[in-house]
């Protein structure tokens, strides 16, 4: 069974990305951090994806520039309006209409997400799960996959809160869906998350992740250099 992968991303605009991180390092440096994580995720994703790979960008007017910047994707889609649930419903329907196969959605905030977790999530969908998530430490999830359009899975979720994963579990149960879970991972929302990411990257054998580690330190993200003796 084939699998479509969609990377859900934002235009890297100062003051509009990584706002919780910006409270510590400033808007410009937070945007730089997001840009570096996005570049790393794209590089990694395009190296190991086995099916169609889509970049879904917001705001919609950023799509043309994104298509020029990232020609390796099968296509660049707009996310449209509404909250994350509205956008995931729309993207799921479009992916199903276009490819007619299970779809995994990944986010930029976990740039070092192990490929083993992504493959395990794909395996869950191919083994009969209606949906799959990789829960994150903050109560959300780092990836979500669906075997087909499942709007109920994204309805009534308090996005951006610590209740996202639990509410998703309840939504799946209420809809009679089989929701599998693969191992969890961490995403980067604030400064402490960034420090943990840097520690993980420092010991990575992945060349892309070691490059991200060095680039994040070179970006002089406020106290990050001090904690690492720079």
C-alpha cells in the first residue's frame, strides 16, 4: 500500500512563527530557528519518503515562492483558512482525492523526528489502523496519519494546548475509530525545548541534524550560546 506524506508548514515570517520561543530569543531569531528547522526537515523528508511528498504552506500567498524554493516536492498546496483542524480536514480530503491512499501529516516543530517513527506510523495505517499519532511531551502530537478522510478526528480539538492528544483519543473513540500510537517524540515550542533539541542533535549521527545543531548555535539564539559555552 502506498503512502502520501504531507509536511505542514508556515511561511517563515518574522513575528508569525515560534512565538513562544520569541519571548526569550526575539522575533528575528525565532524566525531564523524556524527557517533552519524547516530546511532540515525538508532535506530529511525528501531523502527517505517512499511515496508522494507534499508541502502544505500557510498563508496561501506563500505557495508560489515555496514551490520555487522547494522543487523536490510532488506539489505545494495551500492550507486555506480556519484553525488547524479545519486545515487538516481540507488537506486530508485533497490528498485522498488526489492519491486515494493513507496520508501522514508531519510538522516542522520536530525536525529530528526519527524516520523509524514515521515508518512505524505508516506501518500502522497499512496494518488496518484508521488513524495513528506520535504523542509529544507537551500533550500534543508530532505526527498524525489517517487511512482516509476522517473529519471527526480533527473536530472540537483545542489546538495548541496540552489537551490535543487526549482530545484526539476521545474523538477517535467516540467515532468508533481504531487509533494506534507509535512512540512519542519532542517538538520545539519554547526556549527549554530548544535546549533539549540541541542536546539531542549534538549526539546525532545524521549529517543533516549535525548541520542543524551547528547552524542553530551559529545563529546566536540568545542564551543558547552561553549554555553551550560559546
